[in-house]
């Protein structure tokens, strides 16, 4: 329960006002419940003419008896006096009306106590999802290269849903039931402390049994949620790779893999559900056993010569005792449900507690514009597994120049340019802009100077207009259209039925590759960054599309500092300097003609493409 209360403290603080209302309404509900059922005693006595005693009014400040005895005596005095004056039938009707009114007040308070918890439950879930989403946005790209997207989606959907149903849903119960138990048990002690002590002997056994089964449930719930993540990962991979699956006739293979995962999940979930289903029968059985034993013990007290309780009062006692069983049942459900929620919360915390190595400086230096150069000083980089990607890179990129980076796949080209916007941090050495280490400036200032156009056009399921204006606040229609015209995109956009308001589908699936790329270029043009990073922006296009895109890129690159990762060497002939990287090291550098004349690694790459 320590973990549970830790979660509650983390997320309930903004909703403390609702908790106060819930406590008040639950107290009133329990009090009205006790008073409504206490009317059973005079009602039963009237119905069965049990009580033949004569009562006299006792002053409330009398020292001859306790407050409880005075209150009971005066109630009976009032009821018997009313019966003599108006008749037993009319008094019985009046008591029934009062019973109904108290019950109405009780149910109204019960409803209010439940309704006031709804904003807490829904608010906690919303806050939790937002916390995960913010964490996902803040984590570096390296984190997601080690995690499966399907697993992250599963944690944000299935695990958060489990936390809602298993933890936040029990919050109402954990406020209401202790109040009910305190008031009901106090009432039982007031009626007969002997019977109540006898009942409380059995409580530890019930609590121990529920806790024992609950501990096993938590372990199995964790395993079931892991299998749920595997299922979501399989679905995500299938949707992303449908073209390959169909092309290689692998439907049966993928179906078999999915069947294995879902089969294992079915087996584990069935065991969890079976154990959870035990909650009601076990609590029902234990409650019935307690009722049966109390009936026997109370019956012997009534039948004995020195009875400490009369029959109507014993019936009232049994009614109140039965009311205690429901809170105990709900506690048993919580003993099964909370471990499931804690298992899911531990998986969510694996994301929330993930370390972010990209640290914002406490007192960032200003970087509002790019004036001089970008400089790599003895930069090396390796991943967390120790695999070295870049080694002792020294490079100066003057303002206004175009630098091309070439090399074989896996040589470290993309990693090198990813260091500039701090998608990754250098392992050793430094990257500086205008003499200021980029670690000493805010990420917002740094990335505000940089525009990206990647080989894979990353677009969103939104309109063309919103994709071009993405990340640029208060972009007007005229500015968006001007950017699209520079990117050679305006013409094909206007051919669409809804023009700039056309929805392009998931990742821009409704557009061709060249059209998607030109939308990406228009987005970069609208941002108007002084530093431009092109990561093989034309590598996946056909010749005709490449010509249109290259023309748009040439316009984008004009008067900007450009770092271009090139796959097709023919596109970088005019670069001011070409950097040739092999296995994480700069092996050659110079202009296109000079490198060809050198006859080294660049010449080898060029000849291979020519062939």
C-alpha cells in the first residue's frame, strides 16, 4: 500500500477540494443511514407489541444515566406517548415516512459523494497522460532507438487505463469505506460491545486472506501487461510493414507470431481475471460465515437468562452488521484491483523516470542569431552500449557556406549533423556556434536557428496548410502560400479539391513522395532558419520528382548556411566543401574536382555511382 499512497499523493494534490466534499458527504450518508435503520426498533416494537414498559422523560442534563441511555429512553417515551395520543397505526405511518425521508437524504449524500469524485478520477488520468506525453517529447532520440513504439503506446493507453480502473476508481472506496466502517462499528459497539468484540475476532483472518491473493495477482498482472505491450508492438510493426509482408507472402508467418503473442496474453489474462473474480465470492462467503456465527452467538444472548440485548435491538444490530459487509467486499475488490494498477504504474514510471542526458543549462547564454561559424572541436561520440560512431572530428562551417557530408551507410553522417541541434550530446569534445558551446544555450534558441529537411518526409495527419505552418506561430495565409511557391508546391496544392485545406492522411500518405518532400521544404522555408540541415533530401525520389525538389532546395539554400548529407554525389558538385567520412572519421575533404583528382575514397564512391 506504500506504493499506492505514493501515487495518490503525486496526483491528487490539485483536487483536494473535491476530497473534502467527498469526506463530508460520506459522513452525512453514514449518519443518515444509522438513524434511518435505528427506526426499525420502535417500528418492530409497535408491529409486534413487544415493549410493555412505561417510560418517563429524563432531563438531558441528568447525571443519573449516560447520554445514550437518556436518548433511547426519551425516544421511547415520545413514541409511546404519541401512540397513546394518536394511535399505533398513525405513529407507525409517521415512523415509516421519517424512515423514507432519512433514506432519501442518505442516498442523495451517497450520490453526491460519488459524483464529486468523478473530476478527481478523470483529472488524474488526464494529468497522467499529459505527464507521459511531455516526457516523451522531452526525451532524446536515442531513447526511442532502444524502445519499441508499440510498447510506449501500450503504456500510454492500456497501462493508464488500468491505473484508472484499478487505482483511481478505488480512491472513492478508500475515502468512503473507512468512514462507513468507523461510524458503523461505533454504532455496533454502542449497541453491544460484547457482540462487536466477538465479530472483530474474525476480521484479521479475512484481511490476511485477501492480501495473500492480492500479492500473487500483482505479479501476474505485470506479466500480462508486458504481453499487452508485445501485442501492440506487433500491431504497430504490421501496420508499418504491410507492403513487405504482402510482397514476401508472409501473412501466415505474421499471423502465427500474432497468434502466439495473443495466446500467451489470453492465458495470463485468464489467470488474472480468475483470481480477480474470486474477490466477490470469497468476501461473500466470509461475510455469510461471520453473519451466521453472530446469529448463533447473539441468539444465545437473547435466549439466555441474562440477556444484554432484546430482539428488536438485535435485528437492528444485524442490519448494521450486514451494512459493514459491503465496505469489506469493496476492500477485497481493492485488494485485487490495486495490485493490477500498481503493476501498470511501475511500467509507466519506467518512462517517467527515464534519464534525459540532454540537460538544459541553468543560466543559458543568449543565441538569437548566427553570425560567424559552426565549429566541431575534437568531437567523439558513442552510444550507451559503448559502440563508437564518431572519432576526433574537427570541422569548421563558415556562415553562408554549403558543406556536403558523404560516406557509406553507417559511417556516422547523420549522427554528425544530429549533434548540431543536440538531438544527441557529444561524448567528448565540443560543438560551438559563434564561439559559444551549444550546451551553454537553451534548446529553444539553438533549434530556432536550424531547419531540417530529411530523406523521409515527416508529415502529420492534418491539412497541407497546418503542415507547412507547423512550428511557426501566427503564420498567415499569404506567408504559407509564398513558402509553397518557393518550394514548387503551390501548383499541385491548388489542384487538390480543398487546396491548402486538404487533409494529407497519416504521414502524408495521400501525397506522392515528391509532393511530401516539397511540403517539408515549404515548412523549412516558412521557418526561415539561418542554418539548414538536409539529410539525403532527394535520395528516395524518382528523376522527375528529384528535379522539382532540387530546384526548390536550391532556392531554400540561397543565402543560408547548409549542411547536406548526400547520397547522390551529382547533387553536391557545387558545395563549398565536401567532407568524406568513413567509420566515424574524416578521411578526405575538399571541393568536388579536387577530391576526384585525389583518387581516394571519394573517387571510389563516385566511380561506383557512375557504374
